[in-house]
């Protein structure tokens, strides 16, 4: 898969990774080379994804394009690809937690019963909030991955991206990653696995704990086995069956205090048909006030039923000028829709397709 991406996207990969590191994150060449030198001292990536990164470079070269990075005065290598796929984890270790925000809301069962599209099943709305350049809105991709062994999955990324922060697999397991507030990373041993790659592993395995069921416990039990940097909130959903089955959960992955999870039962204001994930942890820490929470809560207290169009409006209300992608997932019907920002409007402004 790496070779195919490198061959097809070629120079766009070099351009995007360079722009992301040197313009969006605003690293100097010296700072970047420091990260490059220390990457393997702090992080480990499964060998199969390292081989895929090698394939990207081979594909770019086979397409007749140059892998030279002007800012570094050298050719791109495998560590550069891995760095580009670990940027948010690296930011917690080296860059004072300069990372993405994001928001997501899931609704199911009784409150979606009257909508002709959702029909009582589950929906997840998700905003990806990320500092970006105008050129980034032209590079957004919907990418399909079909591993030699494992489940096929769809990610929403950019040239050179082989990990994921938003994805859905053929079992209709959906995951969307938000940054958390507790960014301290005191635990660096054993070496950390970038959570973006862990999410890809989960999508390709699905039934990680081999209990014959696919639910939030699969990503949770996988995440318990790895050391991750900083703090993350992972909103997971599966197709809705009935009220006795947990279809939505938020995993709180915090280097400082350990990993845990919450469901709608943890928030009496939203229980039992909604689950909201912003950027604050709620299990090991007292929740931090966030105006988006009260925006959603006020809306749901006025009217509890959820329709697709209403979910769109709520995601608009939680969006900001940095909302790069707005997504909607309906796993019961194997559907998703996405809109991308342009130079004038954030992603939530546009009709998702």
C-alpha cells in the first residue's frame, strides 16, 4: 500500500509533510532535525508500518519525483514519514502540547427514532479542528486501506498519512480522536507508540480481545497495552442494536494518570441517549468548563429528538475557524459523509457528501 500511495501522490507527499512541519507547526530546521534524531529514543512503530513508510519513498522515486526536502538540505527518509504520522504525539513530548482540539457527539435509540435517515440507530457527528494553511484544504483525502492481513478501513487524511485520527472499518467500528487537556508526559518508558498508529492497528484487528464481539472494549484493551503520550479522548461507536448494548464510549487515554473510559451513564445531563466528547477528561479529573458543552446541553434540553439535519446544526454550533473537516457516521447503514473547509469557510458550513 505504501508504494501505491507514493507512486500516485508522489510530490504532494513531500510538499504536505514539509508544509505541515515547517509552516503549520512552525518548526525550524534545527528543531525538526532534533525530533528526527530522537524519534526512536521515545517512540516505537510496528514494523509493518515502517515497511509501508519505506514503500511510500520507493513509490515517489519510481514515479520520477524528487524526495529532497529543501528546508533540511537532504532526502526524505522513513523517519520523516513516521514523524509526519506522529506529529500530535510528538507535540506532547517536545512541543508543549501544541495539538488539535476537535469535538464529537453521538446519539442513538429513542431520540433518533423519528428521523427517516437514522431510524432509531446511532449517528456520530465529528469536527476536526486543526490549525491549517489554505493549501491544506485542497489536499484533504478520503483514503481506503486494505491490509494484507486484517480488516479494510477508511481514513480521512492527507498525502503521506498512513495512520489515522478518524476512521471506520468494514465491521463498522468508528473511531474519532480528540486532544485532551492533561498534556504532561512523565511516563516515557517503555517507549511510546504514537496513538495514531495504535488506532490504525485497532481498525485492522477490530475484535482485539477475541471475545467474538466488536465494541469499545477492543480499542480500550489494546490501548491499555501501550504507552501513549499526553492525553487523548477517543470517541468510539458501533452499530446500535438495543438499549442493553453499549454502542458509544469515550476512552480517556492519559499518560499522567492512566487509561479509562466513560459512557453516557457518566453524564447525567445526557444519559441515556447521548455521548459528547470535547477536550476535557471526566473520569480521573474534574471536568473543565467548556462553552461548547453548554451549547449542546441547552439545545438538547429544549428538544431531545435528534435528526441528521439537527446534528449538522449542532456541529456547526461547535465549529470554529480551525474546523478543517466535519464528518458524520451512520454505521448501521454503512454510511459516512464529510465536508472540508475552504479558504473562506470552515468545514461545517458545507453540505457533507
